């Protein structure tokens, strides 16, 4: 069964394809050869066509390669105008069937249109032939403008004739760009422009002229290097920069060239097409968390001394990909590292009501209902690449993914949050760094710093509560179920909907246990003064009970593994595999009371300040020591002079040391004795009168007896 506009291709006759123009009730049809430039309709019996199909001399084409399909919106005004003009010329003829297919009658009909002013006979026949051969549609009359000019083909020019517009200035006619010159252009692009960002196109062109179109020589008079044009370019001139740009752009795909110039990593991060979406890879809350860190554009002051500026803090944020909830937050002074990431991950498993309460903010669980761990964690290699990361897999069954280097776009959701958070607190936080920081005449925002690290954490808690509960995600790509339930694109609403319908990926663990396995591990030394770790001393009930410190003093010191939190050095966790909790908490002793309630960074800061002050005192101490040595030497010199004058060349008396000592001691007792009833030691306050006939009384000087006197008294007979 045939239809109007069907195509039949004859396999044994190359170049013969016919189109059925009309099916007559009498059992014959009119066809036209679509390949013949001067073809006209021909009558043929349908039975013959059926026989050709039956014996496979011809086959019916399922697709029409000759039909012209185009939307008017994509057509130029010139093409539409010419099509409509041709359609107006032949439209009345198309209804004259079968007369339009009969030669004699067709000629009369065409003459009528010629007389009506719609063109010559040749033009009318061209229009009819286009209509019949190209699908029997109005668009078959479209002019083939896209085929004009041999698009994509480079025209070869005659060697003796300059192609293109003549030069407006100068006497040189210019050069035609040949295949060899295009290869030279491409070589300069590959060698200079595509591989070195320091080269602009102008620089690559200049380098090409120097290397390939000039000869180098040394000027003997000046000794300088001079370049002269090559002989073949003296009369015509060099290829111009405009020619260079034209052919470089024509012979290179602009995105591919830029990818070579920037490098694959940077190009894929910043300029590649974005076809996928991170949300489509998640099923519900906890399917994937993204973690990242950034340095805040705010200067902070010290909690110990608010007169000191401690620099800019590091913000760690953990985002749930499905709901965009901020599920973990940490503000610290450690650079992007596992220690900071560990703090943020521990915060994801922490009850946010208790977390906010520590910073003076009272919330309900509905405002921040996130205290679970995810199924998958995606982060940078700087934070996630650590030997401690295996604890997440072995203990909590979390799959850890790391983004490739310089590919922040792989975790674009959390990266985007770092744009929104500063935008929220920027107008209200003193010490925020604006774009004019360190510019000439700009403000030094360091002097505006008033917040300490706890204050800034409170600010970020307020930001997280706002974004989680109120911020509308205008570009959130919902799936069908979320859209059908008309869930508002607000993180907390998406989280609650996901927890109700798709909560299988979340896992809950005790916060203390999560924190213990995430904390960094180091060695502490058991000493007689306590458990020594990073200059601090700790103790545990178990250590006291088992007399660890006694044994350390008597038998020697030993080391134990401990886990620690750099934000709180009041306690450390001593590993105890036999305990149900796997650890024992050790607290600071009074010996380290000066470091209570301080972070590791603050403790190290204090140590540095103490060393700084000690270094400032060192000069005074050195001078005081010099004064001490000088005074001692002066005293010794005077003593030597006195002794030398008394001895007068003779040797010192070493035989009578004991009597000499006794005599010296008696003199000292007389001089140093303390007499409460006398004004001056060693002098009687009043004259003593003796009774007649009595021996004179010995005056008691109230001094303690010496060892010789005690021994002498014991040797006297009793």
C-alpha cells in the first residue's frame, strides 16, 4: 500500500529515487525523480510499482532524506520571504489535480501564473520541481542559503594574486596564508600560547615572527642582536596579526585551546559544562555529607588578653547534600587538617541543644535536629587524608570519598555555603576584611577586632540556625516525590520530610564514643608528678588506685597512648581496652592549674609569650650576673689585701684551728647575741654590782651551746 510522498529507491539504477505525487482512483500514480534536475511528473501503473517492490528491484524508504524541516523562529527573514513568495506563485496550481501533472494542461496553468505576474515560466517550474522533489511541503521552497559559499572549506588562491581586501595603508601588498603558513601558526600556538599562560596571543605572534620569519645576526658596530626579514617577505611583508588571529581561531576549537592553556584540572573546575547535580546522587538525609574548611575574613582577639589580636579563625562546615542542612560546625585556629575536620565531624554526632547551650544559646531540638553520622563523607584530601580516617570505616561504617586536587567543584554545595555565611554576618561583625584591605588609603580592619573565638562561634551558630530554618533554596532541584508533596525548599523542612520518608542512611552513636575514635592519638608519659602530656600533668582514679606514679618514681617512667581534644586540654582520654568505654578520663592536676579551660593553641600561645618575656629579661639577667661576679671579686680582692698585710709574708697558722675557732665563735656570740632587755646587742644595758666576798657572776649571753661544749659537759664527772 502506497501513500502520497512515499519514496522508492531502485537499487540497480544508481541515482534513481522516485517520489509518489498523487494516487489516481483508476489505479495509476504520478511520480517524479528526486535526483533529476529537470525532472517532471510521470504517470505509472501502481501494479508495476508493487511488482518492483515484490521482486526487490526497489525498496520503500522509511525515512525521507530530501524533506526540508525547519522552524520559522530559526529562519532568517530573507529565507522566509523568498519561501512565501514562491508559495504564493504555485499554491493555486497545486490543487489542480491531475491537470498539473499533465504536460499540456500544466503549461496552460503555468502561463496563467506568468501573466498574473508571479514570475517567468522557468521560475514557476523551478518552484514546482522543488515542491515535488523535496517532500510536498511549504518548506520545500526554502532557499539553501546554508549551502552557499562552501562553508567549512578553505578556498585556494592563485599564487600571483593577493586574496582579500587590499591594504588601506602602506605599500606592501601582504601575503596569502598558505597551508604551510597555517602550520607555522599552529606550531606557535602549541609551543607558546597553549602551554604557557605568560604568553598572550600577541606575545605568541611576536615570538613566531622572530623565530620563523626573520634572520638573526650580530651588529658588529654596536654588538647588539639584530633581526632582518627573510628574503621572501621583504617585498610582500609579514603575515599580519589580524591574519594570525583569524586562522588561529579558525583552526582551533576555543574551549579545547583554553583547556590546554589553563590545564585540565583548572578548566574542569571552573569552566566545564555542568550537566549533573549532587542532589540526584542522594536518596535522603545522611546519604552523603560534604565537609570543607575556609579561613574567615574576620580578625579575632585573644580570650586571655583582649588587647592581643590572634588572627583569622578557620571555619569548618559539614553539609547534608539532600537537605542542605548545616549538620556540623566548628570554629578553631588550626589550619585545614584532620584535627579541625575531626572537631566538625564530632559535632555532627553531638546533640545541638547541648552544643548551643554551651555558648549561651537556648534552642529546641526541632530547630537543629541533627546528631547522626552519614553513610558517605566527601571532603578534601587535606582534611580527610589521614591515618585516623580508617576509624570512620572500621567503627562507624562510613564510606570516605576525597575530592581530587584543585577540584572544589566536586563538593560545590558546601563551597556555596561559604559564600552565604559571610554575606549574613559581614555587615554586623567588626574586624571583617573588606575588598579594600591593604589597599592604598584602605582601612586596616585588624584594629576593629572585638570578637574572641567564642563570640565568633556564637555568630556562626546564629547563621546556621537562620539558614537551616528560614533560608529558602531558590535553585534546589527537587525530585518527583519532593515536588509532589509540595515540600518547601527550606533545609529543615527537607530534612524532616526525608527523615519521615527516606531516613535509612543515618546512623546514631554516642557522642563521647564518636569523639574518642575521631580524636588524634599521641603518647603520654607516666611520671612521679603525674601523667605528663604536652607539658601538662594529669591524673586518673585508676592511676592513683594502682599507684602508677609511685612505680614511676621507684621503677622508672613508661608511656601510654592517649587521645586528646585540642579545644579542651582539661581532660585527656587514656586508652583502656579492658574498660567498657575503651578509655579512662584523666584530669589536670593542680600543678597544671594555670592551663585550665584553655585550648592547645592558647597554651602554646602562652608558652611563646613566656619565652618572649624571658628573652626580653635575658639582657638584664646577664648584666645582674656580671654585677654579682664583680662584687664577689671585689670582696675577695679586699680580703686578700687584708690577709696579706696581716700575715706579712709568713704562712697561715694551721695548727691552732680549733682554739682559733673557739675564740672567733666567742667573739661572734658576743657581737651577735640577741638581748631583748638591752638596746644594743653585745653591750650591757646597766652596770652589774657584785656582792662582797662573792666570786664574780658569769654573764649569760643566752646563746646556744656549741657541739664541743655539749660534749665537754657530758665528759665531766657527775
